[in-house]
């Protein structure tokens, strides 16, 4: 191939490429113009649609604003109407107040004039009264003071007679109504509780099989008995009583520890000081556990929950204490049941009453035993262990050391008296019993007009014989009340004492 041919081919190829490029360029330009036209048409359509949407939104917003404006206008109109009404009401009230002020001023003027007139009339009446008094003094020959004194004396006698009859009527009516209901409640309460009688004292008799055991208990030169007494704190009396040893002491817990320790030592047969200390220590732990168990069992039996562990221990310790021969735990259980029964009869809370009844003598069994009345000490113990205020007040007030502030307090006091005063509940020392009877009779004899006194029914009733010429029938009732009040304030006695004043006239003659 020649160079010219090659050049011709190249030129032809370049001419074809240029033609192709030119054609392509033309086609692209036409296509771009078409796309631009389509885009402009589409944008016009979108623009028109958007304008329509904006117009619709504007119309909608305009209608909503018009509605809100209408509502607000209505509200403003109603508020304006109310304000106008209030303004009218206020104006009317102002006018009424003005009229009333005018009327009040007029009434004040009238009252001032009337008061002046009344004062003038009163002065005239006083002058007339003074004249009448002077005339009466002249006619009667008595001064005003003497006449008043005579009138007061006569009125006093009449008032005393009427007051005495009125008091008697009230007391009779109260006895017919309240006394019957009170007796009914108390009798129902007592009938629903059954308890044992007093059997305890300050000594414990320990039986042994033979008198040979006494020597072993005493030990060589008395070392065993001395060790036992020093460890337990109980006096051990070994006398001629056959087959018996007496344990003497005022602490029942210590006596029980000594009794149980002796029982184990006698059964074991090994009795010497070291063994005695070991057994007593073990028995003391057993008794302490039994005390806690007794306290828990007592609270479970009575249905009382939430007591502090120390209170439970003190309740268990009551088992080994007594008061006038009456077991303290038995007394506390009995009082708790009586309180619950009586509270139920009276419509009060039986659980609170039972709790207060169980704890009312808790002050008799503390370990330190300070010099305080047991009721006050029991109240302080209950307050220390977070008992409720009404329980603490009932415990502290059951012997009237403090004021009763709840309705449970008198129930606890009454039930404590019922439990302690029933026949067989307590044993009393003969000397104290006789002294109480003599004090009753001497107290009644101290009143003027009393001839004889007789304490009967084991001191539950006091018969007072008065002279018919020294005391009238009207004074008999007041004398009975005075003696009862004095006995209540000055003496200590179980239960209650009935005072019967007898006034009689006797005519004595002899047939010869």
C-alpha cells in the first residue's frame, strides 16, 4: 500500500468520526432542549398544584381563625354581661348598705334616748325602793341586814331539805338504772372466769428418802450446805423434821433453783462444792429458759402479740412471784381475761384491755426493784419497751397513782380488784386483818353522834349505830357518805366496804 492510500484512509476515518461526533452533538442538543421543555412544563404543573394547595390551606386557616375569633367574641361578650350584672348587684348592695347605715344611725339615736329614759326611770325606782325599805324598817323594827340574815337562814334550811331529798332521788334513780347494769356486767365477767385459790408461801419443803442423805447434804464440817447457800442465796434448814429439808427465802426463783439443784444432786449422789456450783449454774440456765418459755406460752394462750422479749421474760418471771399468797402470773392471766370480757360487754377493744390486764402488775418483778410503787414502775417499764400510751396509762393508774386518761384504765382497776378480792384469792396476815377491822371501827367512832360500830363480813361491811336524839334522819345519808369517803381516802382494803348507818329509838320498861 502506498502512503497516499494510507493517508486517504486516515482522512476518511477522521471525516467519519467528525461526522459522527457532529451528528451526536446535534442529537444531544435536541434531546436536552426537549428535556428542558418537559421540565418547564412539569414545573409549571407543580407550581399550579402548589398554588392550589396553598390557597386551600389559607382558606382553611382563615375559616379556623374566624371560628376562634367568633368563640372569643362570644366569651368576651358573656364576661362583659357578667361584669355588668356584678356592677349592678354591687350598686344595689351599696344602696342597701347606705339605707341600712341610715337606719342604724336612726336606731342608735332612738336607743340613746331610750337608755337615757331608762336611767332616769331606774333612778326614780331606786328612790322609791329606798323609801319602801325605810317604811318597812320603821314598821317591822328590823334593819335591812337583819331581815336579809333571817331570810337567808330560812332559805338555807329549805334549800338543805330540798337538796337532800333531791340528792336521794337522784341516787335512787341512778342505783335503779346504772347499778343494775354495772352489776350485770361484773357478774357476767366473774362467772366466765374460773381460777384457783392461794396456796403459796415463802418456804419450800424438799422431801428426801432417808435421814442419811441429810448428812451428805451438810457435808464434812458443813462445807456442802455452805456452798449451796452461798451459790443459791437460799437458807437451807436441816432440823429434826423426818425425811424433809426446808428451803427458806423470799425470792421464789432462787428457791426453785435450789430445789431443782438439790433434786439433781440427790439423784446423782455426787455432792461436793465443785459439783454443787456446776449443777446450780446448769439449773439456773434451765430456770431462765423455762421463764422465757412460760412468758411465750402465756402470751400465746391469751392471744397477745408483739410484746418486747424483755416483757415476755418478766411475764414468765411472774410464775415464781406471789402477792398475799396469790400467784402473780395466775392473777395477771385472770385479770387479763376479766378485762377482755368486761371490755367486750362495754363495747371497747378487748385486745387492748387484755394486754393492759396482763401487764398491770409487771412492776412487781423487775430485776433491780427500785423504790417506786409497782404501778408507776410498771408504767415506766411499758413506756421503755414502746407499749401504747393507753396501755401505759392503764398500768400506771390501776392504783390511782396517776390520773386515768383512757376508758381501759378503770376496767383494769376494777378487774384487778375482782381478781384480788374474790374469796380464796389471797391470804392475809391475822394481825393485819384484825388491825384493819379495828381501824374501820375507830374511824367511824370518830364522828359525833355515833354510839357503836361493828365491822362484819370479814371487813366488807361496817354497821354504824347512831343516837336518835343526836342525828336526824336527814343527816344519816350524809354521815354514811362521809364515812365511805374517809375510808376510801385513808385506808387500804380489798374490794369494797359497805357502810350501813342505823338510827333507832328504843323504849325500855320493866314488868315487876
